[in-house]
């Protein structure tokens, strides 16, 4: 199959009720896609590239890879409080492989449909497997959640649960043994993360800062602290984790929750006076949130256990070149 | 050097007079970039991925690769008549290599500055070399140049010169021998294409359809004919070419001009009654244009020489999986 037929078969879809707002005036098939945010809205744009062995394992089913490639971008939109609109896909493939492309596209579009957004353009080429998605959202001008708004005294919150994706990676690496439902649960956390789009939108006007946890809780929190010019104390034992992870050795629990990476949960700050508003936003979004620390004026990240004992705090974020 | 320092050193730039309109409310360094098109404008979005051996040779100097990676995206904006605004860059690199990144960034930003646009976000990761740029432009709502507007009786036009990039590729392949200035000229055509942004904008309201020549003149014209539901007659001898190419064998000239690829010239149609307007637009943009055929109601592409003799017309566009 040629390039153009390949694109047409898997990535061109007729406008239809199942696929959202049909916002694009012009989708795949011209030199550019054309669309516009609504009046008074800023466009939020994010771009993520996924490479085998770095962002996914060769063992990932293609449908889950399609899901994850879009999910990690929607997670960035969520962290800004943006409403997703559309995305482009650039794909390098070793060969035009029907057995890969059909489930990949199905997984991709299932998540796109769940968020009412559409593929508006892109590129397909031969090359080592590489997936680059650029996603577009919109947010009322001036209301985006930024990394720079955390203030001393704010609570530190995180959505969902941390660490299962890293635990799954350790299983694939052979460092941890898990089987059956426990393995499937952590594997699903790694392969099909759920971007917290509804929560991000609900936190507009409530959270003072936000970031999505992609490189590890401590590392991503470090970006917020640096951008905001503040420090933080984190209660490591308060970080939310699954029952499966809670049965592992304490050191592994700390590694997975604090420096796991690939969580795609929202880490955010909010004034103590807004605790009820945070909980209401979480309930409206259907996502649990957990208070796990506080912002302080003193720079630096201080990690302690429930008894207030300091833990090793050099939990570095995942560095793609380390 | 770690990922974050790498990004900061080469791709974060302070706002300044040398770097355009500073349109982005928020650039590299938060979860998303935030910006908005002007009132009444549609956003034009395009995404291109460059892979070694497919879109560039290992012999390309990094500065030229930085230029080309952005140029091919600006060429898509040009083909829509859009004014460039901003771009994102996702980059997979085998390693964090200063000797590559410094000139790559210099070449990239030199072209960005020439068009007054800025890098607003992106991603850097380890992996086989892959460059994915998504570029944003704006165009007055409803005025974008599309592939679908060609009408029977329209003239067929092309900007600049065709075929030098393909001739350079044949030299690198060892099929053609060129040296000195002749080689440097065709090599520059391949490695530093000039996106026809000013011409695209000047053709708004004049051209009835447009596309940029990236996969080869005949193949890209085929997309216009299919989208517009028309056919065309092309005068192969009228296709503009350099003196260097004009000294090659006739069959090679036809191959390079009709099916060369990597030209990044604009192929467009306009009513015969607008010939003066086309020439005025070309003069305003400082780019030569050449009339090279006409659109006909009968479907199909008919290529002939100056004497009206039919040439083999199966000039297929470059297929990345062929």
C-alpha cells in the first residue's frame, strides 16, 4: 500500500456524530489544517514525541500505543486547564504495516472520540518507529493553569494514584515479580494512562499552579517550585498508591511514587482556604485527589515520612539523556 | 548535559527585538504554549517529520538541517497563503551532542527570525534522529488557498525553478557528476530551500488553488487535480530549471523537473484574466513565476513537450513507502 492510500485508509474519517465537534474547517488532506479557537480563548499547544524503549516498550499492544501517544498530550492540556480541540499526528514507521496501523488508529481514535476531538493533519513517513503528536486546546484568555503560580502556604495536591506505571516497568525489567490481575493493573497504568482533562478544567480559578506528572512526582514538582520561586515539604507516606504497590517494599514504594514517571496525574497547588473547592472540582471530574504537602517560602524540596523524618530528597525526574 | 539544560541552552531564548513578534503568551517551559490568532483569522497548522535517509542525507551540515526542518513547514503555510506565527519542535537525538545542536539551532532560528516567528514549545528525547516541527500561521477566515479550487480554463503556474534538489540527490547517489559551483548550487537547492511565504500571501484572492511541490511537480499537481475534479495539460519544456540542470540530458531534465521532489516551490492555478495580477504578486514577493500549462475539464494529467508531443505521463510523486 502506498503512503497516500495508507493515510487515507487509517487516518481520514468522514465527518460524523461519533467524532466530536468537527471544529476543523479543513482536516487531513490539504497543505494545512484550518481552525480557530472560540472568541476570547487562547490556544494551548503541546507537542510530545514517543520513541520505543524510551516512552513505550516493544511489548505494548498497538491499540494501547495509539491511546498513550494521544493521552500524554492531552495530559499536558489538562495541566493547563485547557479544553482539547484537535491534534496532528506525524508518524515514522519502518514499513506500512496493516497489522500495526489498524489497531494503533483504533486506540488513538477511541481516546480522541472520548474527548470529542479530531485529527486535523499530519505526516507519515518511513523510518525508525516514532510518534509525534501536537495537540491543541483552548482556555479562556488569562485563565490557564501555569507552573509559576504556587505561593507559600498553598496545599500541595495530586490526582489519582502514583507509581503503578513505574512498578510495571520494573516487572518488565525483571526486577519485580507480579502476575495475574496485579500485573494487568499496573501494566494498564503504564500503557493506557487517563489524561485528567475534566479535572484540569474544573481547577481553573481554584488551583494556583499545575503540572502533569510525566517525569516523576519529585522532578515535576521541582519545575513548579523553580517556576514559582518557592519550596515545598512533601509527606511521602501520603502520596496515593494502589494496593498492589502498597504491598511492595517501602523503598520501592518511595521510588515508584516519588520518581516513577509516566503517571500522567495532575500535581497542583491551591490555597488552604480553597480545600472545599478543590474537593468539589475533583468530585465533579470524578477523579480522587489527595493532599500531600505544602508550599513554603524556603527554596528546595523536603521529603519526609508521616512521622516527620526526612527522607533522601534527591529524587530526580527522569532525564531522557541521563 | 541533562535534557533540561540541553533544552534551555539551545532552544530557550529571551524575548528580544531580533526574534519577531513575541506573540506567545507563554513559550518553551510550561506544559503548553499559549497564543491566539488575531481576530477574524483562522489558524493554519501543518506538521512535518524529517527522517535521515528519507528527507535529508547524513552529509547535510546541521545548520542547513535546522533551516530545512522549518522551511518545509513554512512551505506548507505558504501554500495556504498563511502568515507564519510560531512553531513547536520535537527532536529525537541519539545523544545530547553539542556539536550538532549548536549549529542546528542556529540554522533553525536564522530562518525563524527571517520570518519573525518563534519557537513556542516542544520536546527533546533520546532516539534515532528524528525532527518533527509543527508550524502555525494565520489567514483571514475563508481566504486560505486550497487544493480544491482549480477550474477548467485556469492557467497553471509554478514559482522559482524545479529539479535542482533532485539533481543534487543524483550527484550524491553517484548517478550524475557535478563539481564546483554547479554542485554547490544544486546542493543548496536541496539543503536550504526557501519557503515562498511572501508569494503565498500575495496570491490570496488571485490564485484559485495552490500546493507546495514537495513530492514532485506531477505528483503534487495530481493532488490538486483530484481535489478540484479537473485535469491538466503541462508543457514540460516550459517548466523552469536552472542553467545547471538545463545542461543535463533531456530525460534527466524531465525526471528532475516533473518528478524530482524537495522543490518547495508553489504550484498554483489562476484564471487567465488574472495573469497581470499573478505577475504583480510575484514581483511584490520577489519570486519569479512561470506559466506552464492549463487546467481542463477532462480528468487526468497530460504532459507534452513544446511541440505538443505527448510525453510519458506516469510521473508519480515520491512515495515514502514505495
